[in-house]
């Protein structure tokens, strides 16, 4: 089992770099190219890479499917909750300017919350799709249990 | 600084020529291992030379630091991906194509 030693060592050091780049793309989204969707995909790519190198059992120990389901729904809930919060504060749906006292700061905070929730949902859903495909039982293995 | 400009363009043109050489190699070589050999070697150096040239173009700024980070990432990930491909092909039982006169 020594044949994948190089890949394992490099993957161990590459995983935090990919995850950090995902957060860079996420929190840089209002100045430059990027945003929640791209950041979510990059973050899920980091976990898919981890799963490809270290196997599905290890990855499911790190990030169980239950946690992913909670994350996926909590992202949508945060997105909609921000909209409802601005509605309750007397504005339109997703009217970020009302979130803080100054309009510009409120809009910046609002877009960051929205991008963060989009990123969480996208990465969780991408990983759920990947888990579903990776754990699919092969047709010829059905007889054994 | 005209000298830095000239050196940076030498780096960029050398990187571009290496990229073209790798492309010709992946097109012309006969089997998987020699194609991987051609592109795996030139690809790392091609990207590295490009990045060094671009760092010289940008000078000291936040962009050159980002380019250096990309350089470090490419420096580790590109040979690893070549190694993983060759390793997977070898474990999968793909034999290198030897001289045609042998068989």
C-alpha cells in the first residue's frame, strides 16, 4: 500500500489550501470575481478530493451525511430568514440596507450573509450528490447481502 | 526598468514554447506513458516560467504575492497529478508500448 504515499502526503497539505481558497472566493465576492456558488463548489471539491484519496469511510467520519443535510437546509433557512427579517423591519424582501444603521454597511453585511448561506447550501448539496453516487451499490454486488 | 521587462518576456516566451512542445508531444507520442512524460514535464515548467515572468511584470504588489502562491500550488500539484495518473495506469495493468520490432 505504498504506491499512493505521494498522493496522500500532497493531499493532506492541499486540502486546507483548497478550503482556504474557497473562503477567499466567498468573502471576496463583492469586490472581485467569485461568490457564494463558486465558493461552495470549491469547498465541496476539497472534500471530494479528500474522499478520492482517503476513501469514503474516512470522509463520512469527518463529515457525516446527517450534518450535510442540516447544513444544506440551514443555508436555505438563513437566506430566506434574512429576507423575512428585512420584511419585518419594514422593507422589501431582501432589502439589505435596513440591516444596519447605515445603508452601505447594511448592504455589505446583507450580501455577505446571503453569499455565505448560498455557499453553505451549494457545498452541502454537491457533497450529498457525491455521497449518493459514491455509496451507490454496484448491481453485481447485490447478491452478497 | 527595461532590463526586467526583457528578462520577464524571455521567461514568458520560454514558457509558451514549452507549452507548445508539450502539446506537440501529447499529439505525436505513441502511448500513454510517453505522452504523460511529455506533458507532465513541460507542464510544470511552463506554468512556472509564465508565473515568474508575470511576477516580474507586476513588480512588488499584492498580485505578485498571489502569483507566488499559485506558483507554490502548481509546483506541488502538477507533478503529483502526473504521478497519480501514471501510478493508476501502471496498477491498472497498462503496459508501456515498447519498440514495434520486439513482438
